C-alpha cells in the first residue's frame, strides 16, 4: 500500500487572540498525483515534524521531538493562515517510544501536555525577569557581605542567614511572574535536620522555586557560574559546591564535600538527572546523591517540581511565560542500599509527574 497520502492531522492549537480558534493542521502528499483519503493507519511525513507520523481515524501516535517555530495552518482548502507570533501549542497525544519504519515498540508512555509560547511578550518578560533579578540581588548581596564574618564564626556549614537572604531574593523575583503552590510541607525536615534532597529538573526556574522553601541545602553547580558577578559571588558566600563536568576528580571532590557538609549538620541538594530535561520526561538518575545518603546515614527527601518547564523550557531561557508552579515534597526515604534508594526516589517523582501531568 502506498504510504503517501493527503490527510489532516487534528492538533489542538489555542490562540491568545481569539482563544477559541483551533483549525486543523494539513499535511499534504499525493498518491499517483491525486489526493488520497485514509481509512486505516498509514505512515506519512509532516512538514512541521522532524519525525514520521502515524495517523488513524481513532487517534495519532508518533515520535515527537519538537514543533518548528513557524508552521502553516489551514481552516479550509481555500484559505490559509500563518501562525501568529503569540501562539500556544498543546499536545495531548500518546507518545510511543521506538517508532521506526512504521513499527512501534511495546513500551509506551503518556505524552504530558506541553505548551510552547512564541512571541515578543515572552521575550520582553524574560528580559524584565533577569533585570529584576540583578537589581534585587545587589542590595541583598551587600547584606550577605556584611553578615558573612558572623556567619563564618557561628554558622560555618549551614549558613542559615545567607539562605534566608536567598529565599527573600527568590520570593521577590518570583512574585510578579508566577504563583507557587506547595504540597506535602509536613514532610519537609527542619533546618536542624541533615538530609539529601533530590528533584526532577525541567527549567532554569527550578533553582528560584526551590530557594523559596527556605532550607539551607547546598546546591551543586557548574564551576564557571561561581565567577559571575553578584550571583556567582553570592553562591560562594552561601557555600554552594562547584563542579567541573566531565572531570572525574572534580566529581569525587564534590561528593567528598557533600559528605562533609552532611556530617557537619547541613543538607545537600541534587538533581540526579544531571541536566535539565528538554522534553519534560524524567531522565535516568545518577547514584551520587544516594551514595552520600547511605555513607552518612541520612534520609533522602524526593521533591517533584511541576510547571517550570512550561514557563521557561530548557533551551528557551530568554523567554518567560506566565502561570503557576507546583512543588510536591514527598516523605523521607531511608535505607542502606544506594540502588534501592535511587529506585524508590525516582518512582515517587515519576508517579507524581504522571498523576499531575495535565496540571
């Protein structure tokens, strides 16, 4: 059967203006020079997707990388329109892994609703966000410098005063742009309790969001960031941990510092995926955080962050969307097996992402 067909793939597209307009997207092909209809499942190629598409009358299954920024829509065969710059795309289809040459693997996962917003408003909002971050950081950094001698004398490892200032900074920055909702705050240990925190990582906004928890955990960050004016200097004062990626010795030193902080009464924070997820899917967890927990005998507290990937997706740090974010704090997990701790923590986060995937 010839696999080149003309069909319409209905895709949900919600426009900022007007909000109710949702025309279908057309994928054009020919069969023997004539348009063809389909009554069964066929593989076609769409101009706005980088991967093949499987289309049926009952639904759509495909391997989706990303939508290109500009695609052509058609509400009727005679009238064509171009996507406006301020457009929100939503995908609620089922994404199935391993699609090759019309065949699919048996393992499939629910495709989480994803939004891409294009337009000058989001870029302007992102610019204002960073300017505000710098302006607010300057006086608060001065406050950090003033209290730093006392912090070193009386609170060398936890540095609660610096973390309180960082929380104040993030609260001020976040307030005009998005709302944060917390669930499971009763599971959040006090600052006097040493734990290892782990979380999924979707966006640059994750750091801002987690600072609002007001806990004195030590982040691990790229070494180059510590040399940035104001922000990098503040990270040094807070005692955060620098890391050279792809450097085995630096990774070992980083783990040793984490163990020392925990033994001295502080907490540490890891993104076990190692980097931000570009498609919203939960990646493989590395074992470092859980090795620290087993070596020091402290519990692991998993945290799930929902929504930051929609507001500022990885790779689009110049833009910022308006919306809300949800942070779910799970019950502490204890154990002496790093592999089991890793599995349990990832499962807790994965279940929450699946449950709240449409939030």
